[in-house]
């Protein structure tokens, strides 16, 4: 069972029984770089089947996948999206429009991407929009059920910091999106080895983007609740 923290004023405190939600067995990862590969290894260790794609045909990354993420299956992007119960966007932010939005319609999609101006440069669609980067991205992926998470932890920390449930040293990971989709993602985060902390709807993802106190840090679930102001909202 997973417990998802919510903003009481917006949604009330809810307890979701993950057995009533979508059972995730296969995770699809769009992006075979360092982030995508680290997530793939983490997902495989957690017992998920993993399908992964790069920027081109599956044959182009098959050897790399066999070496870097053994056990994952290389596929074309459209095949990954079609075959997965949940899809993870792990492409560089400036390449998100290379993903065909129709392939993600109806899917729960984890957005791991960040807009970080020192690295990405001035991208007008983000600098000119006061919303969170995920809200901007969500306008492109019409019909997808976007959940923001896995963006405020380093890809190397994802593998080294994972701990079993109940471990006093276990860290938390924030997530934002609609409550139903977030409950499904929360169970995945739990199996990855982290305590999921629900920040609220998608716009709450701004609270753990680059420049926030949460981004790049290591926090317990209780510390995240405090940083996100959830304790005051309860």
C-alpha cells in the first residue's frame, strides 16, 4: 500500500490503495543517456520489465543497452510507448518535441526533465512562461497524464541512495500531478527505494525545480513535507 501526501486545502488528505490503481509491470524509458540508463537499472533492480529507446532505431543502441542496462530491451520510441504501462521522459529538455505526443496520449508519463538556464541557455518558451516547466511540456503532450518526479535527484544518487522501506536513512522524492496518476507513480518510487511525497497538482512541481531548496539535495520524507509547506496545509 502506498500513502500519498496531499495539500489538504486542494485535495484533502487521501490514502490510495495501489492495488486499485494501474498495476505497473513494464516501464518504458524515452532516453538512453545517463539519466535514462540510471533509471533503467533502478527499475530492473526493482523487478520491472524495462523497454528503452534512444534518438534513433533500436538497433543503434542495442549494444549500449546490453552493456549499460543489461536486461532492458531496446525498442523504437513508439514501440516503447505502446508496450509500457508507464512511460518515463528522460530526454534532454530541448529535445522533448522530438517525441510524438500522440504516442503518449492516455499514458501516465513521468517528467524527469528540468529547465536550467545556465545549462540549457535561454529557451523562450520557458523563460516567458511563469508556469512550471512540466506545465509547459504538458501543453505539448495533450492527453498524457504527466507526473513530475525523479528530476530533483542526481542520476548517480538514484542508484546509491535507494533504501528498503522503513530504513531510517531512506530519502524522499517529491512528485506532482493529478492525484490518481501520482498514486500509481508513488508505488513505483517506493519500489525504487524512496519515500514518495505528493506535493500537489502539476504546478506544484515548481517547488522542486532547479533553484529551489529541494533540488539536488537529500531529504527525508518528513523534511520534504516541511520544505513543501505540506505540514502547514494539513
